[in-house]
C-alpha cells in the first residue's frame, strides 16, 4: 500500500513536470531557433550577392571614388575645336582638330573626328537613370532612400550618384536587418547596371566651385581608350561626355574638363 502511494505521488509529480518542462522549454527554444533561422536566411542572401557580384565578375563595383586635380594643359593644346551644346548652355573645347561628321538627336550629339576619335555628349543620362531605375530595384524607393541617405543626398544629383557608386558588396552583412539587406542589395544591382564598363579601371572625382565631374575610366591604363565624364553644375546633373581615342591621354581629358563653360 505504501509502495502504491509512493508510486502515485511520483507519477503525479512526473506528469506535472512533463507538462511544465515543455511549457518552459518550447518558448526558450523558439527564443533561440527563430533568430538563428533568420540569421541563416540573411547570411544566405548576403552570400549569394557577394558571390554573384564577386570582384572577378564585377570589378567596377570595387573601385572607390578617388579625388584628383586637373592638370594645367593650356600650353599643350594651343589649337582646338570649340563645341557648343544646345543653346550655349555648355561649351567645351576639343583637343582634336578637324571634326568631321556631326550627328544630333533629341538626347545625344556625336562628333566624329576620325575613325579612331570621337566625342559624344549625352543629355541627363546619369542620375536620371538612377532615379528611374530605383523604382525597379527598390520598391517605395522615395521613402527608403530618404530614410537611409537623408534628404540632402536624395535632392542632389551629385550626392545621390556618389552615394550609389560608393555602395559596395562587402558592406552587406548578415547582422543587418532584412530591410536593410534588401535595400542595399537593390542599390548594388542598380550600381552594376548604372556604372559603365570603364569604371573597372578607375573612378575619379573633380570639384571646383560650382562644377563637379565624375570620371569613369583611366587613360593611364593602356586598355582604356575611352572615358565617360558626368558633368554636374551646382550638384545638378547636366551632361555625360564620352571621349574616345585609340591613344587617349589624361591630359586630353583634363583639357576638356578645364575648358568647360556654362
């Protein structure tokens, strides 16, 4: 009788614990499992983007914007061709003489000097492209970009372009929130679409008073026969200028930049 009573007390206590223990352990398990699961998902997303946009696949995404000083080239190019854009909104000097065919369209002017040299002026193709693509890569971009970059950057073509260019795959981290990973992943996709191939050899920045220029491409690299210049006046994007020469030199690029009148 004593043994049965003792067994009853033991079973009663055991059953009570079999109910209490799961009630305590299950929430604790969820407390650890859910964050681990979320971290695993985020780590997987980060890994996929870092792998897809690895340096070997997208080298242009890994170049930082380097400040540079424009060389004084006035004594090197005494003879030049003057090019007037639109109604005189922008004037530049070509270091190459004898401009041949000129092709004009609504958003582009193409100046052919020879088979191996040309200048192309494109109207508002830089940050305008960024703003139009943000809708595709980042839903509700107006609110998210304001949140992450701030109003001052979003309202400036120059600062917005610079911020997008400065976004790097290495900046993605599993410790970020899902929203931030999604936002920055979208920016990386946008940057890859926006940057010209010339950016893989260098991205440079020049600022003087109300003029800012971002240069994609490095003529000091023997493989670069073309550079793209993004022209900003009072931080408002005006034109993109493409210079091509089979033997392009940085002095020629500097001469074009220093000759800009607006």
